[in-house]
C-alpha cells in the first residue's frame, strides 16, 4: 500500500428518508479543520436513491466536492449495498481520511467498510486532530507526521485513548453525534458534484426489508436542549416527575432521565442520558435524584453547569456537580420552580 | 440448526481500570463479568434452541481465565464452549480480533452467528459486523427481536427513530442489544454439568485462512498513541441546607450565571 497515493478528507453524508442528518454537517465542519491542516479538501459521499438534490445543502455547509452514489437499491439503509457504495468510492478515489457518524447506521456501516478495505477504524471519537505518531519521537522508530489522531472515551467514559492508524489508509473514524461543530450555512455555495455508480447486483448479503416501523417521537431531542432537568430513581415515581416537568417549563428546558428510570418504565428511552443513552452538553444540567453512576456521568459531564440535588451526601454525582445540594428534592424543587416563575414573570 | 454465540469476558467497570506500561489494558488485574450485550445474545440463542431446537456453541477469545464465561454460558444451557487463546493474539484491535474470531468460526458449521452489539470496555460495536465481512455473510446489527422462518432469520433492527423488520437468508450474523431479553440464571444442575463438560481450547494453529501479519498487537491497524484516566473537572461546591436556604442559594447561582 503506497500511503502517499491517499489524499483528501472524505465524510459519509448520512441521509434518512432523503433528509440529511445533522451528523453530515458536523463531519463536514470537522473535516474542514482537518483538511486545512493537511492542505486538502473535504469531499462528502452522498449515498441513496434520488439524493442528488441534497448536494447543494452539503456545499452550503462547506463540502468542496460531493460524490453522489445514486441507485434504487440504496433507497433504505441496508448494510451490503451501502458498504459496497462507500468501499467502492474508497477504492476509486483513495482518500486519506474517512469519517462516518457513530449513529445506528454508521456504527454498522463503518466496521463493515473498514473490514472490506482492510484498514483500521476507531469508534465513537470525540476529538480529531492532525499530529505526529508516536506523539513524541522514540529513538530508532520512525515518527510519522500528518497523522489523524483519534481520541475516544472507553470504559463508559472512565478512560480516554488517543489512537492512530499509521500504516493503513484510509484512516477511518466514527464520530459521536453532537460533538463536532457545524459551519455557518452559506446559501448558494457550490461544490463540485460527481456521480459514481459502481453497480449493484443483489446477492445473499442483500437483506430484505419487510416493514419499516417509525416510532412516534413527540418530545424534543434532549441533545438539542439548552437546559435539561434530569431525574433518577430518587424521584420516586413516574407521577413525581411532574415536579421536574414544572421546573423545566419554568426555565424553558426539557426533562431527561437516567437509565434506572427507563428500566423502570417511567420514561421512554429517547430521554435517557448516559453511556447507553444520549450524550448531552446543555448550558445547565439539573441532576435530581440521580446517584451519578459512571455510565450516567459519561453522558452529561461536558455540560456547562451541573446542579445536583440528592438526599444522599455520598452520591458520586456530587463529584462532578458545580453546585451540589444535599437535601429533599420534594421540598426544594417545587419551591425553586415557584421562585423562578416569579422572577421570569417580571 | 447450529448457532455460534461470540462472548467476551470484560472487566467489571465498577472495579476500576488498570493499564499496562504500553497503554493497553491490564485485563488480568480487574474483576470480570460476561459482557451484558453478549449475554443477551446468548439468551436469544438459548430461546431459539428452546423453540426450534438448536446446538449452541459459545466462542470466546481471551486470556485462559476467559474459560469462566464459557462455563457460565454452558451452565445457562449452551452445548459447547471454545476458547481461543494464544500469546500472539494479545493486544488485538477490533480488526485483528474479528480476523481471529472469523478464523476460528471457519472450523465450525453454523446457520446463525450471534454477537453482542458492543462490549462495555471498548464500546466499539465493530467486531460483529467485521466478523460477518470476513466470513462474507450478511449482518443485521442492533437486533431487538430475532425469529426464525424456514432458512431465514427475521430481525427487528433498531435505529434511533424507527425499526426495520429485516429478513436474511442464513447463514447470517446478528448483533444483539442488551434490551433484547432478560438473560436466564444458571441452574444448579447446569452448573454441575458445565463443570463436567470439556472446553475446547484453540490457539493460533487452529485458525483457518488467517495470516500471521493480521493478528495481535502487531497485526492491528490502529495503534494506541496515548491512554489515560480521564481528567475530570474538579468537584464544585456541595452544601447541606434547609429547603428555603437551598432554594435561595440556587436562585443566586442561576442569576449569577445569567440562566434566569
């Protein structure tokens, strides 16, 4: 493998129902930073059926080039035809970096593509930068420059590791949604659009989709909320979440919860914060009746301000809270709500 | 029907995390459990066995003590256990791990392979799909329900805002979510039987169609540049106050920080 042949930062521009996912723009945003460091460009790989019209939107968020793989076999996400599409783009265009969102699609597509093109893949990255590997020179060992350094949490956020892929190309990473910044949208920006179809011939690996069942989502996505009022088992009952909902309403925030609450059936899974739920970074995070297991903390510790209310003074949530109150949430929360309402009204 | 279930012995994160000097995990120094998603995958296999009849083989790669998770799986009802262990396999990333497991599976007859979605130590969710690619069979990830219909498997495949009901011809690989089911307990009889049963131990020589250059730390395309315990932001203030005082304390902070 001649590593020098591989050039350019490529991102998988995920679309579902012919609507681009936010992660596509986030990856372009990060890709632009990396491309600037490497003196190269960002190319979006757009895969689907009748999706060519989405190229302008990718350009508006900063893509320099869009490769469109458009085929009726690509209407819904299925592992095999999408893997074939992306792997074929990699084989033809030889990018040095390929970024994929760590979504339910990307975490299936990424590993399959990496195995097909025989390169490494680093999962769920939260920091990407260009640097040297090894980080510091080691006598007798070549230090490679301009490497993609991929940083990711592991062990439920207990540890972080920075990983490189020095001897294989492309360097591939899946990137956690909601972490990288999109660029400001520039209406009318244009990208070079190129169509490429490697041919799709169904075989045993093309699974059949019998049915698509969309879940009714009537709540705001907690990943977008500026203020989150999050409750744990300590709230006591599903009815008692009313206290948290009132506080959230008074602050213009949203209610979220811990895994224990979801497991007890008090709240739906899309409100769950933590390692097996969502990673959130609101301006203010209230942790109410949440003990603060490491898996929960992993999903919220990047919040700007963390306020914890818990009656157990030894609860680990106090280790990450900016302001911790040891006390009874049933008394404190309603009183706080009333006072906030009084202030906000003025 | 023959089902292969891949399981991993993982450190119980409650016990803390320890590293070797080279930045890889010191797995020997931590308490261990069967990875939760894998256990759900095993339970799914055992339910298919109960319902349709199947031979369930549990496969793991790890240190010799990973035999413990195979014994546990057999005590739950798995028929066979295979441990792949060899010094040359140590330090493998997901690519080298999936190459190794695929090399082991090539020795076996199988209709269905089940892995957990992801392990709680690495959280990558990569090994299942990568095994399927090496074996050139379809994969269905994130399964929240698994059924068999003739020579096909029908799976509810979870996405963020929907699920797809997907049908694939076997052989096929499915990755299981922990919420797929509630794993059964080991039975006393099962534990007794599991101790009697032979565990198959394979090394490098037993792997089929695998090159040395693709194994272990040396065969891993990804390399650790740096690993460390996460630097957490320092503890803030913790106060114990009457409810009234607590509320005025919070009101002050919220005002100070321009939240209200």
